[in-house]
C-alpha cells in the first residue's frame, strides 16, 4: 500500500494543498511537529458541519475542500491526509460508526438518529507507529459542548472524547470499518444509503444535501 501517493482525492500537488502546508515545509520542524501543527490547523480553521453531505466524487477532492470554511468529519480527514502526504508523512482514512450523546436534537431531527456513519478520522505514521487522530471538532464547538478540544502529541491516539467536562457521556464508537488506501467513495455512498434511507428518498438525485 502507498500511503504517500497523490491521488484523485488526495491531490496534494494542487495549489490549494500546497498553500495549506507552506508554513510547515521547513527543516526547522520535525515530522512530529509538522503533524501536530497541521492537525490543529485543520481541526480549527475548518468548522465542523455534519449537515452538508456530498454525493459526487468531486465533493471529496482535497483541493476542492480546501476552498471551504467548514466540513464534515470525512472532509476534514481528507484535507489532513492530503497535507500529511504532501509533507512526506504516511496517512490514510479510517472510517467508523459513532453515537453522539450531547446536543443531539438537531441530529435526530435531520438524520432520524444520533448515530453518525461513516465517521471519518485519520491514521498517520510517525516513527514507524500508526496513530489515530480525529480533526473533526473545532475548538469553539468543543467549548460549546463543554468538552476539552482533542489535542495530538504526536505519540498517542487522539480520538473522540468519551465524556465531557461534567462527566456526561459524549461520543461512543459503535463500529469500526477499518482503514483505506484512498477515499472509498462507493463504500461511503452505500453506507449513507443503508443507514439514512429516508433522507436519500427526500433528496433523491441531489449532488449536495444541505440539512
């Protein structure tokens, strides 16, 4: 498997992705520092938005996503992966199903459930060790949910917080779909169709769904 390759989706040779990583293209930073700083950049400079769903291949291209100001967890994962690969750090997308236990009223209204799938996160390799990181929730959103933003130290996994600051259940991982070399577009589309059939009926044929 080539987890450094530029692909149709991880088009890191594009102007947009080169702009994203330009501050990290220096020998003054170690690969670990580059990964940590790029993680925070993607986490906080693109606001998390689970209510915009793409149903075209073009909607999952890193250079296209870089022009947005917000994104779904998969969108933000694609951005981070493209940036990491451009910096010579092996990275791949990892998908799962999660359940949100806090501030779920709108989720349930729009999706019919508080389960989100597929949830995107990132596997990246530093010093021969694969680590999981989730850049989805920006710092301001975490403050609203009374939960500490996810930090990444370059040595340990950084995945969704199980509890918020008050000790209430926050995020729960339900099912692990594993990792993929490239964006598994057919798997993503089929997974959404399987889990949200009523949503797909309502917006049949739409390339973008904004809830």
